[in-house]
C-alpha cells in the first residue's frame, strides 16, 4: 500500500471514529489566559465549561503558560470549579491542577492556595476517571515536601490504597503505575513513613511485589516504596509480621529476583532492616548473604553498591562478622575494592574494617590480603573518616611500633597506588607474616568461640 493510500485510510478511520485524531497545538493568543480565568469565575455551568476546557488546553502548552495561569490568579477559579454541578467541569479542573503541578515553580502556590483539598476529595469521587485524575495530580504535587506531609496527614493513603486495589478497568495496570508513583512520592518524606504504615499501605505493596500479574515496573515502584518506609525503625516489626510473619523471608527472596530494578531496592530494604539489632542476626540466619553474594559478583555497579551497603549494615553485628567471612565473601569484596567507583570502594573499605573488629576474622583477612585496601586508604583515603577507620583496623592487624608501622604503610600504599600488586607481593607477604603471628593468637581462640 502506497503512502497516499495509507493517508486516505487514516482519514476515513478518523472520520468514522475508529482512530483518534491527533490534537493540533494551537498558539496561545494575547489575553487568552486572562479571559479564560475571568470566565471561570462565572457561576454559570456553560461559562465554566468553556473556561475549564480552554484552561486545560493552555496548561498543556509549556511551563511559561502554566506559570502565567498561576500568576494571573487562575488557581482559585479552578479550585472553585471542582465544586461545579457538572462532572465534566470537575474532571477538567482536576486535570488542569495536575498539569499546573508538573511545573516545579507552581507546587508551593498550589499548596498554599488550597489545591490539596479538591485533590483529596477527588479520590472519593464516584467516577473512576475523576479518581484516576486525582491520583495523577497528587503524584505531581507530592514532589513538593510540604504538600507531601499535608496530604498524608489529611488521609491520602487510604484513598490511594483503595484505588490500587480496584483493578477493574481495562487500563488498570497503567492506572496502577500512576497510583504507585503517587505512593512513592508521598513516601519520600521521613515524616510520612510511620503514618503511611499505620494507614496499612504495606499489605498492598507486598501484594503488588509478589503478584505474577504485575509488571516489573509495578514491582520496582512498590519495592522502592518499601525501601523508603523501612528507613523508620518503628516500621520494622510490621514489615516482619507481614504475611503471617514471612515478611523478612519475602524480602530476602526478592534480593535474588532476576530484575535489577527490583532487587536493588530489596537490598536497600535489607540495609535499613539491618539497623535493627534484633533483625540483623535474623536476616543472616535466614540466608540473606547468598543473594547478596550473587549481586556482589555482577559487573553492574548499582547492584554491587547496594549489596556492599547491605553487608556493611549487617557487619555491625559481631556474630554476623564471623558468618560473612565464613561465607567466603572477603575475596569478592576485595575484587570491588578498586573498581573505580568511589562510593563502592568506600563501602568495601568500611565493611572490611568492621569485619576486622572480630579477632576470629583477622587471620583470613591477612590470608586474602584484606589489609591492602585498608593500608591504601590510610594514606590516600578520600575522606578523613575513611583514613581514621583504616588506621584503627591496621593498628590492630599489625602490632608494630607507630613510626615503623607508618613507614611500612606508606611504602605499601605507594606500591598499591602504582598498580604494582604483583611486585609488592613480598611486602604484603612480610605483613602477612607479622600478622600471621597475631592472627595465630586469634586463631587459638577460634575453636573456643565455636
């Protein structure tokens, strides 16, 4: 079929309504914004319809026009038009408010002028399309911190939960993505974490993550929200108690999920839960180190970072320190100690420093060369905190007088920096020998420890 014939078919299809016509972008005429706002102040429904249709079209033009609508006083008429007796006017007023909220400059003004109220009321509207529009507008406005706090405090979470659980429309999966984005935006503020969990958001989040009917986009948004909510320690018990107390096991299983966008947020959740002394040991006992090890072995930096961060949090527990080393994770950590990503290298160094606190681990750290990145960071660490942490650990690993130790450290760090690991084997071997004697003492106590 030729290009001319194709155009004819499309025109015919549009004429009979089988294909939607593409909306032609009309230029914004001088004075058009002001006239539309003035008409929106009318109490007549026909005037309100004309005004809101025009304002909605104008709000989709550009940031400049959206700013103009707000600056010319368009917010109050739009908020009042949500009270209109016409459901069409109500819908378009919410759509316009949502469009205005896509411009960052307008969000504080929307919040200050009372736009939160119609958005929250829209969640309870009898028409699904109005509810969906309200959810979308909430997601846009929730990018402003003060609005986030207010919307959760005034009951946005129950309405969003109900919307996510509807799932009766043909496009419900797309609508759920809009709902999940709104929930995620609201969860970005620490003050909302406990309130959202009290409002019972967790079961809905877990259902989406584990549903075979949801896409990886759905699961990633849900998992990212869970990682946010798990930052607050008061929520840890509720997360653990989910699904007849299988919450921890489920999160561990998600660390091994095939999609990176899901498992990195599962690992972030583990990192947050590990701050809880009671859950830290339970996470390791239930096998979290296995999927974290697999993440660590990948070449994907975002997966490696989340894995190391989770291990660093787990390694604050003395018993976990031994189990991490027993899992043979030191060689894998060392491979990432000079990967070229500062954040990963710093996390590896801090994790090794924690592992070295346990005397049982020191012989294995010496054997695998775990002191090398610590020595390097004593001399060339990017922050004073890293340098000090490395010094503490090396002081324990090498029982040498301060001046002699510092000279050896300087020489070893220079060799490590120069990429002469092979040539520096004798130097490291000498350290290993000195440490071996020290480690032997630690090793003597190892069977007693279990």
